[in-house]
């Protein structure tokens, strides 16, 4: 049959995009009648703790600046605040805010745009599996093909870089990392990060380390390490081949501000800035001022961690002995093994009016299996009371 001309003119790579996990979830729930009790959503990873008042006030105080075009590179003060934060958080005393830092409108757009700037058509883009869905879409729309690194209980939910075939390394332009991981919460330690940097040198690829959950951890004395910190430990102050992605969304409960940054290799960021100038993704000036205030304060971040700590303790205590689940190393997700993730999600919704996300929707079939199939993802973003109520109902469901 002859295709409509408009259809033929569309980018054919669009055909390769999968429906987003929440579209799959809506289909799974379609037609089901849930139990008659208030709905609790543990499915969406959207922070629900209140945004800090001082950030809201700073945003409002700068609304007059909406009448100016912002520069893509961002204000010196914003890059300066981010540089100070990187120094304090990761010990990066040599970081240069002028060449090694760029503001972005949330890590989602930056993770997507990065592949467009870095990956050449026909190359391989490596990513964990399960994974944040943007990595795959970014690779496909860049004309590259994704290669999935299964993260299973056997691998400690970390990618097994030793299992990557030589031909895949040869064609690899870009590798996405997610540490702390969504959905598993697993971390790569500094040794693993250093080994990965050695691989990047050997096979000539760029590492994009998505660290947007790095500030949600449990032990105040043991924050998760980051890729640039591993660079510093290697004496690699130019951060060659390494770029990290950070966000205010989870750290500061500001998902609606759309504010984050990328930092790392100045040569890569110079080209990325050129790409972004054409793409047109400068951050509005009031958002930049609000972001400066947020990056310069740690008190609200500590309070935020305390809220999550309390929720994880209460929920895990209630679920103890009824679900195969343990505390993540960081982040705000639980990743319990439930057997049939889709069946579990469907029945939990029907019997208890709780929505969780089947792990299979966050992963792809690779090496003969879908590493998310036996899992569901639960985001502990609701209030303490709602999370406890959800845990109580899940216990009743499992019992
Ligand atoms: C792993 C991961 N990376 C990036 C993002 C995007 O966050 P934002 O664009 O709000 O910075 C998310 C959001 O849920 C995420 O889970």
C-alpha cells in the first residue's frame, strides 16, 4: 500500500521508539476495576516533598528577567555555584566552571541531546538494562544502535563490562551509566569507575554518567562516589572522555524547575555547547537564579534525605518477610523480585488500588531474557503516611 507522503518524510528512526513505560502501564491497567479504596501511586519517580521556600522566593524575585534572552552557556554565577558544589561534594578542587560546566534544563533533555552531539550514525551506544528510557531513544534518534548491559542479581545489578564483545567496544561511541541506578539503586564504586575509564581510553568512547540520584543516600558519612571523583583520584583533571549529569529534581524536590548541569571534559562540552546553541535550550534567567540558591544550600538536601530514610525504614519493616526486597544503596526506589512483574502489578492494582511499575517495562529483551521481568519498581515518593499505608496493603496482598 502506498504510504502517505507526510509519513514517508518523517524520520524513520521514530518508528524504532517504544511506547513510554507509562503508556504500557495504562494499557496493562485498562479495563481493570480496582478495589474501592484510595489510590496510591508508587509508579512514577516524581519527587513529592515540597520545593524549598527560599528557591521559590528567589524564582519570584527574578521574574522581571523574563524579558531578556538567556545565554545557552548560562550565567557565570550559576556555573560558579555549580563549580563550588562539585568542589565540596566530590573534592574537584581543579574544576573550571568556565569550560567544564554547562547548565541544562533537567538531565532528561541533556541525556537525550548528548547522544545527538556525540554518537555517529551506525555506532553503538551502550547502556544498562533495565535503564532510564531516554538513553535508548537518544541512541536510536542519533542513528546509533543500543547495546544492552544486563544488570541482574548475579551481577549485583551493575553492568558487566567484561562481557562486552570486542566488536561492540570497537563501534562504541558513547556509554551511558546510571549510578545510583534507576531502578535498582545500585552504585558503582570508585574502583569500578576507574576500570571503566581505562576501557574508555582503550576503546575510545565517551562516558555519560547519569548521577541524578547521587544526593539521595542513607549514610551521611558515605555519599555515593561519582565519575569525576574517580577521574580526580587518577590525576585526570581534564576529565578526558568523562561527562556527568546532575539535577535539582531529586536533590532539591524541584522537578518542575527543569534544572541540572553537565560537567566534565572541556573539549566535549565545547562541542555540546555548540550543539545546544542551535538546539535552543537555554535556561530562563529566573530559573538560573533559583538554581544558584538551590546549589548553594545543603540544609534542605539533608532534610530531604532524612524524610526518605524514615520512609524506607518504615516500609521495609512492614514488608519484612513478605516480599523479596532490601534497601537500595541509594535513590528512592524499591526493586522487589515478585516472580511475574506484570501479573503482580495487575493484581495489586485490582485488589489493593496500588500502582507499581512492572520491571519488564523498564528493560529490553537481551541475551534471551528481559532482566526486569521478575521485578516491579516502587517509588517511595508519596508522604510517609501514604507509603506506610501502601506497605500495609502490599503485605495484606502478599499474605
Ligand atoms: C535515571 C534518571 N535520569 C534522569 C532523569 C531526569 O531527571 P530530570 O530531567 O528531572 O533531571 C530521571 C527522572 O526520573 C531519572 O530517573
